[in-house]
C-alpha cells in the first residue's frame, strides 16, 4: 500500500510497519514507523492529507507527520476493520468504509463523525475515491455509487461490473474502475 508526498514513497506492510523511500534514489529514508498506540494488523491504506500521512491500520486511523515521521494525536477508532478511505478536500472530510458495511464521514476540523451511512442496497463498499466534489464507492456487488459530499446521499448507481470493484482511479477527468470480473471500465 503506497502514498506519495514530497518526493517520498510511503509503504505499509502486513506487520503494521511503515517504510519511507526517497522517490529519486529509491533508498530507505526511515523504517519501522508505527502509530503511537500498539495496534495489531496490517496497514490497510495510506494517503496524503494537508502535509501529513493518514494511516489506516485494522480498526484505527491515525496521522503521521511527513517531516518528522512521528505519529500525531489524531486517532479515529472504528468497531470493525477499515477496508478503504479517501480524503475529500472540498469538505475537509475523510470517508472510510469498514467491514461493518457502513461508510463513516469524519471531520478533519474536530475529528468527529459527521455521518454514518448505512448501506442497504447490497452495495457494500470495497473501494473509495474522491472525484471533484463527489465520492465514488465501488461495491462488492460490482456496482459503483456516486455520493453527494454535502448531503451524504447516493446520487447515482452505476451497474457495469459483475463482481467486486477492487479499485477506483481518476485519470484526466475520467474515473477508471477495476473489478474481480477482470474488466476495467472508464466513466465520463
């Protein structure tokens, strides 16, 4: 699992450690970085936000300072393990999906939960991505939902894949999705 920021590549592993590489010379800058409180389990996701690295490990989300490599005080705890997360810079929020089949919307302003979105349509999110002013979620049923970041409502459901959506990526104003059905879809 990787994140890139400021010429550094952040890699999380199965043991819960993070290693930082220089993106130019490919050498290790820092290794064995961990969140403050001992947490068991693999690093599920890493991403850059506001000059820091957001880390999802098991049911915990924390921040690491990208300059000092020290864990910061933000700690968001979920009842179940984190599957995917994405930052929405338009609303200064972190969207997180967990194995409890909910989407959590966290505020970066006060680190509180703004909304828990229950999924009732069979669309259990397995991938999240911010695209402009909307959130896209890929589901275990192969569907993709787009979410309004202010009302937290699903505004569109796209059904093209026939198996779990594994990833979503924004490329030149298009969203690319991949699935366990071995297909890639490009959405306008």
